[in-house]
């Protein structure tokens, strides 16, 4: 019996060590800001270097999730909007389980060219930042203010399934508010999308 309990405890510990922590709490600082990330530009970037005058938008995404593809026009619009509001943008691909094929860096470069990305799109190797952020979906958004504190976490808007029925653009509103130095009025929403494919 003692041996069984020991094995059970070790199994639970082993499983929990592979599970991401809970979502990053509001007010938390950017996790692992100095972690080097391979970007589609061919350069190594960090989140710390990517923050701009009014903050930083980090979005977990990928090339192949149907929800990402369905929301791609909205992704492009909100990333451009963030840039206009002097907020840095880093889109992260944490799908490590598919890194050898559809989520490879070369595939990311091609996808970004096709979509007209004008911002960082980087590999989250071994889903290290996804784990640190507690991110589980694509797309899933984290907006930080100019001090690097989390002020919004969630979806791009309130209707990922139907762009024509969107009533509130949560992320765009949060970007507008943070760029004006205001408190974000809606700080959380539910991300809807594919699970991040961890190794």
C-alpha cells in the first residue's frame, strides 16, 4: 500500500510539472522579459525590447488553428491599431508539438508574408512563455501598460465566431484606454480557440 501511494504521488507530481500555471493575474509584470525569441525577421527579440511608449500586446497564435484563421482579419486590424497607439506587438507561436511541420519558423515566415504582418511573430520554444503566462488558447491576448503591468487578458472581441455580430471590441477598447493613461474598463474576457499544442 505504501509503495502504491508513493507511486501515485510521484505520478501526480510528474503530471503537474508538465501543466501550465494558472493565468497571469492582472497587475502582474511581463513574465521572462529577457527571454530570447527567434522571430520571423531573422533576429532574436525579447518582450522587454518590444515594449513601446504606451505598452505591449502579446498574442498567442499560430498558423493552423481554424479560429485563428477565421479571426485573422481582426488580428491584423488590432495589431495595426496597437502600433498606431504606440504599443509594441509580439505574436507568439507556442505550438511546440507541431514545430516540425505546419508551425515551423519557415512556415511562420510564409504565413506572416501572406497575411501582411508588420510586427514581430516569434517562436515560443518549448511553450516556455505560454507556460509562464498560463496561456492555453489561440488566439489569446495579454495587454501590458507602459510600466509592463498586465491590464487586459482575453479575447479580441465578444464574438470570435461571427465578425458581423461583434458588439464590443474588448482588446481595441483596452488599447485605447491604456494609450490614454486610463484604467481599462473591461479587464478580462474568455478566449475562444484551439488549445496550444504543447510538446
